[in-house]
């Protein structure tokens, strides 16, 4: 199978298409964090994105790519995280039904959020098998189109628009650091980089407690994610067969970080930049903080993927 | 004594003078919070200001108003909060010595912050008497100029520039809601409003546990602040003889809020807007949330005064 690829024009079309439905998020800087790292840091704040994460980009592009018939029959996905909210909102904007398969033990706050965006929650057992079966049943029963949270062409193309915004604002960054979970964002970022700034190096940031990407790259094959142990709840998913080859081909390195590194980075950013980022975002900043020597005097853009935290259960 | 006043030109000159040394802070909106309140809300984010609060505006103007001789001899203030950091930084930028009198029991994090901005900490006993005596000694011994955190013309003029930025971006707001502690910011806001948008109503927001402004207005005389009980540490100070008459003359109303209201507003803003605000800022949002009927369909600007929180001691 050939690695997924996009032309520059294709990506610009995706950007134009989803632009009316998403925020162009700000890129912020911090003198204190520059001083602390010795790097010139730029933070792309997808935490300020609609629904609180970059996921709305891919979800919106997937929704806008449906045919007329598909629109009538609705969409379905399984996610208990940011993609659930994103697909609910993106579908809702177009008056499309969105079934969201969630494990019955998902936090109440996440269920509430999905409902508030208009998603229809369908509960399942907390196993991958049950999630897939439940989603399949909805596809068969209602003719709904399954949208994968990351392992899907339209979703990856949508996530790529985040990097386009970066390249339109920052001239040739040396590095972009991206957290990796299922690999949708980093794949989109890597493919956009090929089109817009091929000399920029893409670095993946991953929790040590969910380091399937690191191990998959080492072994040259997808290592499934088993019992991830990290507070970075957005990064507990395994790679897909679309995203892994892109990561293999275009990602320069993976930096893994400890739970303490994540909490430290999260607290540092909240305190210094006064911006609420979720643990998955902090993974990217943590990667820079523990590898300062690599980034000294470099232009480094860190993608802060989201800002959805459970404020009553903070890890500090 | 005549109430303090500024001409429009005077305020614009102050704005020009301090502009190179401060941030023009963003004004953000939130569809969710608009929906929740029925008002059109604008949040002026001084939480993103240098040193993490609006205090740098007044401190910078005070420093830039010193004579050549005063510059040589340095400045002194007593504050354990945001003004301590602000004056340290403003003085440091101009290479001026700043003695900061702080009670010996002030949190270590606050002392560290003052040091990091270049302030010279002088410890005193945790009483008003000791603070004043210690500051006076420094004035006498070193010839330093005392800068009051709020009850001083140059400081109030500096704080007024925040409202000027609001009026340059928002056309005739119906209301500006401002937390009140010593009254420096609300006085500056009120005086700027007289010049730039006299029809805009100024509302003070105050914790019930430190409601000296509310009681002072009721009784027509300054009621000293005694044993304030609030997590809004920036609002534990009493009014000054310069600020009180301005508040009496130009502030439409004071809304007092409970500690629960403050914590709820703080959590709500962190969660929805993804911006870290300190309890004193949350007091202003809380005032809007508990008085929704008054603000329905109105254009309401809320000044979020700062974002300096002790992340390891959050009230939730």
C-alpha cells in the first residue's frame, strides 16, 4: 500500500473548506520559557480551538466530504475523548446525525460535553471489541457512515490545516513538536510540512507510559497499545495502518516523557503563559524541556493540541 | 479636596509613554458564556499582561514620572502582591533600585517572583504599622521615593490606560465590570470613561468577605478594611483617600459575591475560555453571573485583572 500523500493544492482546498467552521488559533510566545530553554519557542494554541482541541479540523473535513446520501444517513464514531465532541459539533453544524459510541464508564463530564454539542451517545462495554461491534451495528442498522478518529484520509487532511496555519505565520521553523496518540495530527502535520516547509523537522512527543509509537518505530511494525498508563488521556490510542507509514517516513524522532515531566510542563505553562492546556498538550512542551540541548537557538513550534481538562481532578 | 481628574490628552500621553513597556492585552469572547448569561461579554485579559497583572501599567507610569534625581535614589513600596512584582520590573527596566517591603510571612513564591524581577526585598512584621515604618525608614535612609500601590495620581493614570484600550476596540459598552480592592484600577477606569465613553456604566465587583467598598459607599465615608476573609488576595486592601471620592462620584453600583461564587466563576472561565485567571479576576465574572438579569442583551466588558495563582494551592 502506498503511503498517503496530499498535494499542496489539495491541502489549501481543505483549509478553505473548513475555515468558516473553525478558529484560526493564535500562536503565542513566552520570553520566560525562551529563557528557560534557550530556544525560540512558538506555541500553536489549539487549546483555544472550537470544542477545545484540534480534532474539530479533521471532523469538519470528514463531515464536509460526505455525499448527499451519506449526509441523510448520519455518521458514527467511537471515542470518549475530544474527537467525540468534535464530530458531534461538526455534524450538528450541518444538521447531520452523529452517533457517538462511548464506553459506559466514560466520565460524566465527557458525556455531557458530547450531548451539549448535539451528539447521540450510544453506550458500550469498555473494550475495543464492544466499541467496534456497537459502531458496526449502527452502520448496519442506520446506514450511517463510520468516521475514524484518526485513521482516515479526510480526518488527516483536516488535521494538516493546523500546520498550514503555522507555516503561514512562521518562516521555516527548525522543528515542530507534536504529541502522538493515534497519529492523525502528526501525520497531517508531516504531510503539510512536505508541501510547505520540507526542511522543517517533525518530532513526536509521547508519554513513556504509552510509548507504542516509539516502540513501533524501533521494531518497524505497529505495536498495539496495551494498557496505557498516562494522565495524557488523548494519547492512549494506538497507531493506525494509515498513520504509521507516514510517521515512519517523515518523523525525525520520538521523545518520550515521564508522568512527572508532563505534570511539570503543564504547571509551568499554566503558571507562565496563563493558558489552560490538557496533559496531552503538555507532553509536547515536556519533550522540549527534557531535551533542551537539541533545541538551543532553534525555532521550535510546539503544537498544544487541546485544553479540555477535568478541573475537579487535576493531577496537582 | 477636589476629586482627581484627567484630561483626555493627558491620558493619551500616559498611554503613549508606557506603551513600549507593556502588552496591549487581548479582549476575548466566549459564545458559551454569552449563552449562559444572555449578555454580550468581552473579557479584557490583563492576566496576559507583563508580570501577570494590570499593575505594571501604574507602576511603569510612576517610574517614568520620576525626576532625574529621584531616579538615582530609587523607589520603595509595600506590597506582597502583584504591585510588588510590577514595580520591581518597571524599575528594573530603567535600571532603578526598587525596595519592596513585604511581611516576613509572605509566601515564598511571591518573594521569588519579586526577586526574579530584580526587586530588593525588605522584610517587616505582618502589620500595617510595621510595613509603613519600614518603608519610611528606607525613604529616610536612602532618599528613595515612595510609590503607593494605588492611592497615587501617576499609578491611577497608568491603570486608566486599560480602559482606553477597551474603548479603542469596543464601541460604547453598556457596562464595564471591575474588581475593587484599593481602588486604583476602578478609579483609572472611571476617569478614562469620563473622557472616552461617559455613557458607559462602571460596576464594582467585590468579595462579600472584603466588602469595605460596598460599606464605605453606603456610609459615605471610608470604612477601613479589617480582617478580610477572601481567597481574592488582590482585593484585601482598603480604599484610599484619592480613590474613594472617584468611586463615590463615578461608580454606578457595587455587586458583592460569595467565596463560592468566586470559585465557581474561576473554574467556569478556566474550563470554558482555557485562560488562567486569579481569584480577584473571577470576582468580576462572578458579579455578572449572579446578576444576569441586569446584563441581559447588554454589552458588558469584564476586566480580568490578573492571572497569578499559586498552582499548588488551588481552591478546588
